């Protein structure tokens, strides 16, 4: 019995998590119980626990993980300032002449919101509250409406920039280095979060395109399920100028954040900081524009001046060296831009605080970030005890002895992650499962970027699959009673099939995930 303590500990953690116990404390508590049981049985050395402070310190000084709270803040501010609402209204008008145009708009807005938020639950709930009443009011079939909302909500798993890819990228990078060291390569190559961002970009766009094609196809074949909405052409709120004003800033923000990472201009953490500041400025400008007092116009102008100064600073620091010890024109321009930006940030902070947007956004960011890092610490203790009990050797022997070689090992890993995705959140799977299986698969010659993208798409699919998909539970919580649960399940199934098709395409055409990173970062 004691020789199987590693597998018993894994099963115990899964059962405790399914029972609803807090994730971080479950991981740490079960690990400690089995550590002392193993010590009493003589199969575990307590010296393994001495590595825990070092791992926690390594987490504290990991600059990549600083991007997590920044991306969370970025998405939360976009949600709280109702920028997504403007995007949906204007995009639905833009696609008014396309059959299924409202569904297309929901798909694009959901993808943008998913990319900026990176949290499935937040995106699904936001889009459910925002888009579902509108779609039902305009005659959309409840199954189609709920299906597209749930599916686009899960895009936060695969479309960068998102915290899912940040966390997964960090874990895959560590696993890749470990795999190379085990192979005797003492100058190991590294992969970055930016490479994983680049690898997931094409599959993410393909998924969005497939969603849109499916909705347009349904609208053509069954027009009663996706009727074309009627708009008043004289509606002053839906002019082309308002459409451009609503669409351009958020899209430019997300594109600039992602582009700076892929272009090598900034690290994910630096780009996330720019994104957080840009989102704060956008929220401040949006809220100020809704005010009726005369000063609001000056507030909006100051904030937009700060946004221009932010762009100018990025250009200056990219092409020049504006150091303070040399009074050059670039230095003077940088000082002016920094002063304008600081003033705009101060004005945006005051505006968002006064309108009760900043405080809830900060509270949500702190809550989510604390949860992520507590789970990370609990997972670190779990992995230490699991390795101390010989879990690494057990998993390695299992994967190597599977029929089908590498593909058999990949298939069973994907199946296990898919099933666990019904019960565990992506954070638990990323911190607990991936560190156990990724080093072994990478030792077998699997491409790390391709593996990371496959895992992200796999988790995305499990979150949407009836009857246990998390996204469906989140959506059920904000869906009116008139929409039955069976309609939500029926609506999700076609999108699950599309995501499974994406997994198959990635398996047979790995270049979908590896081509762009090779073009940007080289071999």
C-alpha cells in the first residue's frame, strides 16, 4: 500500500477539490498529511520540505508572474468602465447587414474581452449579462445565443495576452529546462511567454473565424434562429464617428500590448504595465465623457494627451536613449511626455475613484491575484511531496509504457487534462498537472510551444463540454429562468465540436502553433 502513496495522494487531492474545499489549502494540507504518513512508513524524506522556502522565494522574484495582476487589472477595468458594452453596441451596428451580425459582434467582443481578462468566469458572466438579453430580445434562438457566449468566454484560454498563457508559459519554460538537464544538456535553451503568445495567436484567430463561419451558416440556413436586427439609421449614437471612437482605443490597446511583446520591444511584464496604464486612461476618459459638467471636457482632453504621451514615450525609449545624465532633445521630450502622462494618470485615478470604478477593480484584482499565488504555493508543496514519494518515476514509467509511443503519451495526457477540466480550474491544472507530465513529454522530443498551445486549447474545450463544463455553470448563473439548461447544453455542443476540430488540426498541422514563433523569435 505504502508504495502507492503518490497515486493515493493525487486521488485524495482530486476528491477533496471535487468536494469543494479551498484549492490552495487542500493542496498544501493533503501534501503535508501524506508527507508525514510517508515519513512514518519510511518512504519519504522530510528534507524535501526544506526546498519549499526556496521555491516560494523563486516565485516572489519571478518577474514574469508580475504580469498576472496587471493583466487582471486591465481586464477588470475594461469590464467595470463598460467599455465592452460600447464595443458590442457599435460592432452589432457595424455588422447589421450581415446575417447573424449580432452573433458575429458578440463573438468579436467576447474574444477581445477574453483576451484582456484572461479569466473564463469573468468573461462568460460579463457577456452573459451584457449580450444575452439583447440577443434574446432580438429573436435569437436561446441555444445559439448561450452557445456563442459560453464559447467566446473560453477564448481567454487561448487568445493572448491572457493570464492563462502567462502561467502556463512559466510552467512550460521550467519544465523545458528540467527536461534538457535530465538529457544531459547543461546549457539548456529557454522558451518565453512571448513565444507561447505567438504560438497561440494563429489557433486563436482560427477558432474565432470558425465560430463566425458557423454562426453565419446557421443564420443563412435557419434565419429564424438569428434574425437580422433593425436599426434606425438616424440614431445619433450609432454614427460612424461614434463607432470609430468606441472601437479604436480598446483594439489599439490590446494590439499594442501584444505587438510590443511579439516585436521584442517589451517583456510580458512591461507590456502588461503599459496595458494597465492604458486601460486606466481609457476608463477615465470614458467615465469623464459621460459627465455633464463643463470640466469633463478638459478632463477628457488631459487624459487623451496622456495617452498620446504614453505612445510617444514608447517610441522614444525604443529608438533613442533619453537618459537624465545627458541633456539631449530626446531627454527633454521624455521629461515632458512623462510629466503629461503622470498628470493624466492622476486625473484618471481621481475620475475612476469618484465614479466607484477603481476601488472595485482593485479589490477584484487583489482577490484574484491572491488566489492565484496561494494556489501556486500550495501546488509547490504538493509537487515536492509528490516527487518525494516517487510520483515522478511512476508517471514517467506510465507514459513510457503506453502503446503508441509519444503520441500515446500525448493522447492519454490530453484525455486526463480534459477530464480534470470538468472539476478543476485551469490554475490548479497548470500548477499541479502540467509540472508532472510536461518534463516527461518534453524529454520525449515534443515541441514545448506546440505542447503549451495544445494544453491551452484542450482546457478550453473541457471548460465548455456538457454537462460539467465550468463555462456552462457560470452562464447558467446569469441566464434568465425562461432559458432551460438543456438549451445551454445544446448550444455549446457545436462549439465543442469546433474546438475538437482545432485540436485535431493542431495535432496534424503543428505549424499552426510553431510557425509564427519561429518567424518572430527564430529557431
